[in-house]
C-alpha cells in the first residue's frame, strides 16, 4: 500500500490522468488530493468526475478543500464581494467546463461535494492541508480559513506543537527544483509544498517559466513524481 498526495490540479484533467497512469495507482493505494480541483484550467468538471469515478471503482481517494472550492461555494451562494471580477477570470473557466452561465447552475451534486470536503487530514506522521497552518493560534488545526489561504508561514512554525509530524501542502506554486530542494531537507524542516504550478503552463500566465507540472508525493516510500502539463 502506498500513500500518495497531489495538489492543485486546477482543471487540468488530462495531466491528472497522465500522472495517475504514471503512478500506476491501484485499489490498495491511498490517494490524497489537497484541494483546488477547479478554476483556471480547461476541465474543472472533468477533474471532479475522475475523482468520482475512482471512488466508484473502489479506489481510496480522500480530498481536501482548497481556496478555489471556497470561491465556487461563495459564488454559488452570492456570499462573495469579488464575484464579478472572479466570474470573468477563474470562475469563467469553471462555468465553461460545466456548460453553465452561472456558478449557481452547477449541478448540486458537485456543490454538495465541495461543501463536504474537510480542511485537513492527519495520516501517520503527515498533516495534509491545502495552504498551510497559522501557528499564531494555540491549535492551528482550528483555523480553517487560513488552511485554505495562508502563505509565507514557514518562519512561524512552532516545532514544539508540530513534534515529529510533517506538513504537506499546496496553494503556493513553486518551481520543481524548489520542491526537490524542500524534499532534501524534509526530515529537518518538516514541510513540503507540492504545488508545481500545473495550470501555469498556459500561455496566458506570463512570467511563469519553470512551472507547469503536476507533482505527486509518495509518502510511503518517499519520492517525488512529476508530470508535465499535457492539457495545453
């Protein structure tokens, strides 16, 4: 059995499928997805449909909530002050993938699924979260908003609270070489960002050279597996 983490697929369903093929995922493995299945990429619906099909076929797939699922849910309920801007950028890509003109018209099964997603998972020695943890709180695992949105938190890690555990997260896209460098110091620093900026392979994202990969982290026999974006 392997435990494998992937984050920030962002509507890149072909790249997600290619990475799953490269992993040769089996029903004895445990797959952990750390959020941001939707927005920006061409096929948000397709990414979620792949997850649904994997689970239907007996694969162990556990999913976390990312900030872009939060945005979809806020847009669907109208509880979103930046709605108009988002609808013409990231949200527009998501609506196109569902073939709807309004986020509220996304089939309820997808919205219900997003709303059911937890903010973190602990498995063995690992804490899995989308963005990170706010260590200014006595118990960082109680601050759900920051788990989806926080950045630049490494210098505030309280190792007395973390103990021997390792934080694996996404949300902040970094170059593959930086991920590899973090992996080399994983046992000492106890954090790993696995967002290799998959969706930034698209030409509309300027000044993003060095990104454009989907990264998997095998937590059982620790290793990194990268898949170049094949959606564009």
